[in-house]
């Protein structure tokens, strides 16, 4: 009997190992199963993607589980887990559910309490996270409290009162910053260099410089011109936000203040002087600058991993920035979004849609594995200078710089009165990985 039990254990281990090896080789699996639970019976489609190779990306996708959940009430949810998962099948083991009038909310429960999701709610229109309705529905608040009593948690459930700390002319919400985050805020004579541990005022000029269209974060360097009288410049400063070191790039000609940065490719910064109809390439490694396009020579334009030749007039008239948005599906056009961000890969990535609704901007997310499900992330009355950086959305509303992150929700970072008057390229972010 013991021998038979031992053989069974060995066979089970071999089977498990074979499934893991299979997942590594073929890139994942797609299975369906039924969960008969106290909260109801659910049809589950579970897709595991292991390091899928998205075309035109230099990296492989992060491993992820993608789920579609249905039950007999025609309830349908879609959600994803992204992380260092190994591919255990039937990873979803339980679902807590609550009905509240025209709303249904669920909390998926996975093996080993491996939860990273908020409570997910749904109406006929779309699905959204609990953080969007926190404090509005007593029954759902109590549902979340019951989950906490069972040992589950999510950052957005915590009731943190954040009071900003005053530094010079800004106020910093220190509790909302995370360890490897560095934020620069332009202050006309230079910039504030802000991290969780420190805040510094880096002064570059003696006179205010209001136009900041050239400045750009390149890795850990905040690259900004050293402006002379009238806004012309013959030097670019590379300010290291980690060490505070200032490294100059000098040249023997002037670039006009009527210029803008197009983007960075492989350590090269590209900028256009609109007054002189010239495009420059700045080699940040060798600290050199070269003319690469003008009235007589086609300029360069980078789009979705490829270089194109463009007329300098076309670039200037259309203010062409470098784009790495890959392909935006035609079926997303029906949502009438005024902006769509295509981020990450085919399996670990999303589309972020910015849609005007009732005098507000609603920010939605669509999983690339199911383009029919809109998930509302947050709403804001005014949304300026939006940036997607390292799984986070940054934007300015009124006089506050905000961050949205799945494990944080929507949080204020920096309060600065100048944001009320100028919201063009007034901040940038570096994440030290």
C-alpha cells in the first residue's frame, strides 16, 4: 500500500513537472472549467501566457493570467494578473460576490492568496474597480470590510489621510511616493528633484525661463538647455537626478527658443529648431550634436520601431513627435476617445482610452486580449500632460500632479501653484530599476 502511494506521488510530481515544462515550451495554455461555489456557479476561461514574444518589442511579455468569467445570470467579467507566474492550472479557486441593485461586484481569490486585484464591479455599461465607488454604497463597503477580516487586502482599501509637506514653493505628498521614483518639477530657474527620501532645488539659471519644450528625461538624466539672453542656447545640460551631477554638451552655434524635442531613440535625443528649419541629433553618450535634417535634406521621423524620412516642413507644421504606439485597432475608434495609449505587449498590455463624458475626462482601460470590455479607472475634470511611465499614469489636474497605479489607486503627488498657469512639460519621472 505504501509502495503504491509512493508511486502515485511520484507520478503526480512528474505530471506537474511535465505541465510546467509544456507551459514553458509552448508559451502557456488556455483551459475552461466550472467553479461551483457558495456564491454561484461560474464558467471560467483561464489563459496563461508565458513570456509571449510581441512583434516589434525588444522584450518578451511579462507572464500573465487572463480570465473571462460568466455565470447563469449572464454576468461577465474580464481581468488579468501580471507577474512572475509559473503556470499553475485552475489558479482561480474562489469568487466572493455581492449584488447591489443594478451593480454586481466580485472578488476573485487565487491559490496561495496570490491576489493583486481590487474588488471588480459591473453595471450594464462597463466594469470598474471598488476604488471608484468607495464610500458610496454601504453594503459594498461592508463587503470589503468582511474581506479584510478574512485576511485579504488591497492598497486602495486603506483609509490613508495624506497631508503634504511644504518644501520651497511646492507641497509633497511623501506617503504617496514610492522608493525608486524620482520626479522633477520645472520651476523656471531650474527644477525640483523629488524622491521619497529627499527634495532638492537644482538652480540652473539666474532668470526665469518659462518655455521648457526641449527638456526631457533620458534614463536618469534630466536634459535641459542652458538658456541665454532671448532664450537661445549653445549648451545642453545633463542633470543626473540620482547624483545631482551636471554634465554639459557644448556646441559652436545657437539654437533658437522656438524649438522642441521629438523624442529619444537608442540614447540619441532629437530636436527641431522651427525658426531655422533644422533637425538635430544629440548623442548623449559621446556628448556631441549633429545636424541631420534641414530645408535641403530630409529629416528623420521615428514611428512604431521604424525610421522614416520626412520633410522638415512636414515635421514643423504638424509638430511631429516620435511615436511608439504600435497599432491601434480599428474597433477602438467607435469609443470616440480623444487619446489612446497602446502600452506593453499583446498579452501583458492594455489600451488606455481618454474619453470626454459629461464635462469630465473618463480614463478607461481595455485588455488587448478582449477589446470589448471597458474598465473605468478614474474620472477627472481636467487632465493635462498625461504620461504613462512604468505601469503608472501621471497627469496634472488644477495645481496637483497625480498618479494612477493599480496597487495604489488615484493619489496626489505634488501640489504646485504654477500648475494653474503652466502645464506644458512641467514635470518628468524617472523610475530607478
